[in-house]
């Protein structure tokens, strides 16, 4: 149960029209959950506000590289999984069909265990730093609870597809006892004071809602970057292969894709997360390069097709560049994102049971040969480009705090 903060007065420093906010950006301690929030964090800092990332030590490197400050409020994600494993007789999630994965993990791992492990540390940070505004991603439900107990406004920052309504209902059921223990009514099933929605409506499969929803561009607009890797056949179409920051230890998947594409007239670039994982991939065909981390923004302008795990950050990035892709979903929300990607016509999907060398080779050949995939991806790129940039959204957050101050005695 989070500790209630007695002094609930907002600490905004205001001089004339200027305003300096203290913002806590709360996320699960995993880079894939933090990276989608960094553009807004940078925009807030550029506008003169103070930002602290509230998470675990596992994101320390990414926080430091972004020039931000980390407030450690919870243990790392491995400890969360360990706590869940201790409650089961088997491996958490083992044997589940892809469409059951989110329904299993989100309420159990994030809503029950994550809330318990994060709430007290976050409450201390909000109190000690006199936080004015809590911005949180949907997998960190300790944040709206702590904000409500501290009487601080909370803004949800989407990082992928909106939760399926059933998942959202299961999350609400899972966290309601903690809200009751804090002396609060059950959480409102709608977002808090404001919800920043980074998912393009076509990918989400829904029409934009009204009210609290504020669209915000999920990825930077394409820019020209030199390709930071030397390719064996630079004149050939480039196939970029990535499994993001969570599933990049699946070296068997990298090996399968490399074998599948070895005889095609393409160049293949695999980014495996770090040099140790890159070395673990082993033998590399003559048309391929395997390396550690490379920012995808430096690769996407140069590639023809992306083979990926259907993580939200990777998917938004490749669509912002109008790139067709083959999704090989690995875990978590990858499966729902992959299905929606296929529904837009901007890519192909191979679910785990269908992944094989022949299937991967045929899918990549089709993506290269059929212009309809690139056309659909280009339409989504235009949709993303038309969404407000994070810097354009900052005034709405300032207004939220200004209105809150007016309501306080």
C-alpha cells in the first residue's frame, strides 16, 4: 500500500508565464518500456522542466545516455518474474496460446507483483522530490495509485497498442484491493487527467476517441543518417533483422533467419543487442553482418524490409519510415501488435509454430516483390507524421497543472 503524502500542494514554480514542473516518468524497469517515453522526457527538459525517471536499475544505462536522472523505486524485472514463478508450480505463462499471453501476464506480473514492488518506492520519490506531475506507462499501475494517494495529477503515456478491454478489466480487478487499502475508491476504468496515445489509429484498429485522449507521435520523423555498418553487398536491398531489447537473446531465431536469407540477392544486417550476443550467433553467411546495438533510426532509412519481433518501439519506428516488414512475435504484446500490423497490409506475420527457413525466405521475397506492402506502410508513415510531436504536447501538460493549481486553496 503506498504511503499517503500529507502535503498535497503542488510545488510548481511559476514566474509570469514561465512554469517549471517536476515530473516523474514511471516505467517498468526494461528498456523497451522506457524508450517510447524518452521523446516526451526530452521535450519536457527542453521546455525547462525537471524530469526524473522512476524505475529500476536495469534502465540506468539508457537513462544516462538520454541525459536524464534515474530514481530507483523498484527491483529489476527479473525479480518480478522470480516473484511470479514462486507463486506457480511451473514456468509462468508456459503452455499458453499467443492470444492468452497478455491476459495472463499483465494482471499478474505488472498489476499485482509490479504494483507491490513499486508503490512504496514511488511514493517516497513523489514526496521527496515534490513531484508535480506523474507520467506513467500502462504497465506501471502503481503510478496512478500513488498519484491518487498524493493528490497529484497522473497522465498515462501509451507505449504500444491500447490494452484489450478484457485485459484492462483484469488489471482493474487486480489493483482494486490496493486502492481500497489506501482508502481510495476503485480506479476509474477510463484514463486519468489525460492519456497520451502514441498508436496510429489504423494500427490500433479503432477510430480516435474523444475527451481525454491526446494523440502524440510515437517516433521521430525520418532523417538522413549514414549507415554505421559496412555491408558486404551495399548495392543490394537491405534486410534489417532485430528482436528489440527484450527478446534479443533468441539467437536461434537470428540463426534461422540468416540461413533463410543466405542465398537471396540481399544484404542482411542483424543487430543482436550487444557484442556478446552477436558473437553467440556464430557462423554468418557471406551476405550478412551481425553486430551489437545500433540505433534503428540510423538503419531504417536504408533498409528495404525489416524482420522483427513486433515490439511496439520497433514497429512504430519502421512504420514511421514507411518500411514493410515480417513480424516473428516472441512474447508479451508482440502477438497482438503483429496481428494488427498484418491487418493494415503493411507486413507479414509468422506465428511461432509457422516459423521455418522456407517460410521466412518466401515471406521476405514477397515483401520485396509486392509493392502493396510498401504502399500500406507509406500510408501509416503519413498518419504518424500527422500526429502532434511530443514538444507540441508539452503545453497541454502545463495547462493541466495550471488548472490544478487554480483548483487548490
